[in-house]
C-alpha cells in the first residue's frame, strides 16, 4: 500500500525535518565532544595514577592531595603540607579498625551493665534526695486565711 501526501502534509513533514535536523546535528556534536572528553579524562587519570602511586607507597596509602593543600598568594599558587613534614597521619588497616570496633563494643557493653547495676541499687534511709518537690506547699508561702471554711465574697 502506497501513501500519497497532499500539499499540507508535505509542508508539515518538510518543516519537521528542518527542525529535527538542527537538533540532531547538535546531538552529534555533543556526542563527539563527550568522546573527546572521555578520552582526555582517561589520559588525565593515567597521569594522576602515575604520579600518585610512588607517594602512596611512601606514605602508606595517602594520596598527595590528602597531604598537601593549595595556597594562593597573589597571582602565585603554592602547595603546602597540611601536616608537619615529619608527621603523617597513621594508616589504619582493616584488621586494626575491626579490633578497635570490637574493643569499643565490649567497653560499651560493660558500661551499660555498670549503669544498670547503679540504677538498681536502693537508696538508704539516711540519704536524702536532692530533688525538691515543686508542688509542696509551705506555710510561709501561703499563710492561713482563717479557721472557718465559709465563703466570704468581700475577701476577694
């Protein structure tokens, strides 16, 4: 089955093709730029790795950017150690961190047991609580009005 277009349909298809072609050309240039940028990024990552590996071996796993910071002084940029030149933060291995976590968990469990024992100890009769009852009425704050309990509207 063959489709024939009238003049209006032909004009619509032509105008749509013109609009789509412009955006398709933009997409093609963007795809080309993305491929170029990805290739450049891979090359940059190779350079970074090439310079970082010896520093990581020297420092025990630290990246150069973790140990230095960029300081701007006018139009010049300098790189300064974050730490003194003789001190490098200690590198923790997975075994050390696991041991520390286990030790902290044991200490936490021990402290919770001690706290629960302290909470259960009864207070001796000779010890007084340091908490005062705010609702306790004293004679000094509220003096007695009278002995009779009759209502007198003139008092108010």
